[in-house]
């Protein structure tokens, strides 16, 4: 368990660095060899850049791969970028794919990216902080099946499991690689070996840790997994309904394929300033708390259904307000 998806991604990249260069623990990025390069999508969360900067990789060594019309990472460009960097004497080491981008909810083609990583010998981390727990919903399960190919996955139970913050999680396929990155023996921390216990001080950066797992465990024990499956599916259905309402209104433009629960919309013929005004108005009158969106350089507004109390009436009220603004 981590403080959130940002911490999970940083810890995953730390593990990938240690796996690539075993001397990283002792000598850092000065351990020899050419500069390391990390690849991610142009739509990736800022936590990827932040981790690269904090770990000393440097933003100059992060490649933001362009996306297709559905805002998914283009694997052809990824492959070409890896080849170009190798030819330039650099060392590719990690790809961060996204299963549910923050703005559009798009899912990168993880299976095709995994093929590239296997061929090139790269670590594959998947940022599933927003999207991956939608695997609980029957309609979305197949979309997340390729995540089994990842070396590591970031999750956020404080999103689709509705746990109070902080409750993030990192899954790593090879436990030994995670331990190799974070285990530091000390005489004052000697702990007796116990097959029933995992000492998490050896599997992450923290020694003192809050009991973040308790709130997730308690909710699952209290409500059962089926309650979360049903809620995830209902959120997806509500997002699809909002997309249908927007498509039916000539004055509104749906900006993204609605894969998960992020719905981005632009009011035709309105300026960016007018979109900001609309956001403020919807928030001030209590209709909905929406956010800004920029996709392919075009600005709009973003709704994200991520509250188990949201109802169909709430969605229809929002759609009616958007339609009224478009026709005013």
C-alpha cells in the first residue's frame, strides 16, 4: 500500500532502475553506462515526469509518445523512438503505459506495448490509478486482461474502491525485484523470519507506515466485492448515458470516446473563456463539480463519474444544463 498512484509509480520506476542497473543502489545514476530513457504517453499523468525528475533520470530523458485519435499511445512511434535512442547511444529501460488516462479515460494498447517491451528488454509499468479497478465491472473486464503482462501496476483504492485518502497500491510481478530495490538491513531492525509475515519496510521507502490496508479490507469485508462490482458498472453506465445525451445535442461536441467514466465535452462555437465561465457557474449553483480538459490541443470541460451516490437524475440534470448553455 502507498500514499497514492504517484508514489506507486515512483516506486515502480525505482524498482525498474535497480533491476536494469544493479549498481544503482550504491552509485546511483553515476553507475556507468549510457543515459537511461523512459517512455510514456503524451496523455500520461504528471506523476511519471515527476518520478523521472525526482529519481535523477531527468525530463530530457523522458519520451512522450504521441497518441492516436482515441488518445492511446501509438506503438509504432514507441518502437521507432526506442530504435532511434539506441542508435544515438542511449539506453531505453522502461515504458509506462496508462490504463485509464486522467483526461479521457483511454486505455493504452497494453498487449502491443508488452510485445515491444519483451522484444526490447524493457520494464513495463502500467499506471492504473484511475482506471484499472474498473476491471471489477463485467463490461470492462476484457479491456484490462492485458495488464497481466505488466511488470508492475499502480492502483488507487481511494478512487474506485472509495476508500478515504490515502490508499494507493503498487503490484509488482516479481517480489524479489521489489525487495532488491528497497531492503536495507540494519542491526537495530532485525526481525525474525516468519512465513506468515511480510515486513513491508523491505518492499518500499517507508519504515514507519500507517495501516492503509485496514480501510480497504474493512470495506470489502463489510460490503462484499459484489457491491464494488455493481458500483463500478453503474458508474460506467452513467458515463455512457451522459455521452449519449451529449451526442444527441447538436450544440454539444463529445471530445473523447467514452471508454471509462471520463466524459469530455465542448460547446460548439464557444470560446475557452466561456467554457471556464460555464465550469464556474455549474460549480457555484451546485449542479456539478467539473474540470477543464484539453485534448489534441482543444479545450473543453470534463465530467468524471466517480461517486457511488451519483444517480441517473444527476446525470440528466447536468446534460440539461449543458444543453441549455449550448442553446442560449
